[in-house]
C-alpha cells in the first residue's frame, strides 16, 4: 500500500462526453428473443450494426444481417434495435412504449413524433451538453442518407421521450457490465442489480446493486461496497471525494495486529477495520500519514479529521495523532 503515490488522490476529472465508449465497445452479454425483454447494451449493439454497415434509408424491402431482416426506415430501424418480431410503423411504436420524462432518457430509449407533418423516431444515446438540450441519437432519417449517429442541435422539437415496454433497465452493459461480470456477476459481493445505470455527479455513471455500486468514470469502473460505501455516501460521495481509482483491497497490519481494508478515491483514502470503522484520510494529513508509514506504523484512523484549537486540524490514529496548521504545516504526536 505504501507504494501507491499520493498523486493518485489528485487525478483530474474527465468529462462525460466519453460515455459513448461504454456503448458498443463490448458485445451484449446475452441475446434476447423477439418481443422479449432486452437490455440497453444489446439494443444499442443492434443499432450500431446498421451504422457500421452504412444501411441506406428506404421505405420498402428489408435489410438483413445477424439481427434479422427489417425495413430500413426510421421505425424499422428502431424495431430492429429492440428486437421486435416485425417492422412496426411510427404509429405502431406508440403501442409498445410508454412516456418518460426527458430527464430520464437513457441509451436505447426513443424519441417519437407523428404530428405536425413529422413522422419519425430515433434512438436516444446520450446528451451532448450538460444542460440536456442537444440529444445524440442513432437513426435512419431520410432518403439519400444512411443509418448514422448525430446530434440534434435544435433540441427535442416536439418529439416525445418513450421507453420500450420490454426494455430491461437492470441489465448491466458496457464497462460497468465488464466489471460486474469480472467480479462474478450476481454471485459476487455486489449481488443482483436493483437499479439501472444512471448519471452520477461530475460526469460519471453508476449502477446500484443489492450490496454496493459500480461507479464509472471514463473509461474505468470500480466497485464500492460495505462500510466504505456507507461512509462514501454519508460524506457527499464523488462530489467530495471524486471517483474511486482502485478496487477495495487488504490494508497492512497495524502495530497492534489490526487488519482492515482500504480504497483510494481521487481526493481521499478510505481506511476500514472492524475495531475502528471507516474514516477518510486526505490532503495534508494524508501526506503526513503517507510519509509516516501508513497504518503499519501509525495504526488505523479512529476519528475523521476535526478542527483543533488555534485554527488547525487534527486526526487521531491508533498509535498517533496527526496535526495540521496553516502556519506550521503537519506534525505527529503520540508515537
């Protein structure tokens, strides 16, 4: 643990524009049946196939690939992506979808309209801007064009956000699915998914499971669970500590024999042991903790950082106390 340099605590945040890297980079883990439940990852993999093949728009015939044969217009494209048993029209898609708030649009949902002289549907991928005014879509949209992914710079334009009724929101996909599967899936410490993947703060994505979360930030994902997760959530999560930079791991043995676990985040080290609970070591006090030999010398933290008389800060450990003052820097007492 001592070999982990403190620079890992100060990694710069990366924008959410790289969300697309989590889609289509990894094939869907399982195949659906026609008109049956389908995960978002599989739907977007199917949608990407026509973009990769540069399928031209047409309102007749069908385009056939490994995902079946569907009419290559806007509604046929969406029917293919959702693995419907036939190519529906835009009117027919209303019957297999339900309305959702625009702020809840997720990859694989649809934007649908058949009013005001516009009959069209597109698959939502992500927002191109933090204000959620410019959707990125995948679509077949007109004669002379091929299936493509593009930004609607003029917003939703009267299109209704819709969700396919058989879409299984809980199926992990992309980088989060890779992480979940590598840990053992439902048989892992995380258990079954209980919430679909959603935006987290500061440009990441997360998915909640029975016993923890997987938190993604371009383009890596780590699991957070147990007492470390409880502490993380109780102290303002990634808004305070940034994203995890590693999975939880065994920490060193303290002088009194205590053994625990640790996990680094961008702006703090979470340390847990059965006898001391979970506490965060960060900033100048972490620097002194690192220089002083970590828990193998100073023991596990027994408190969080607190104010100290005279305008300073302090944090107690099993074998010492680390003090900080803006005029004096840090020092250790009690060893």
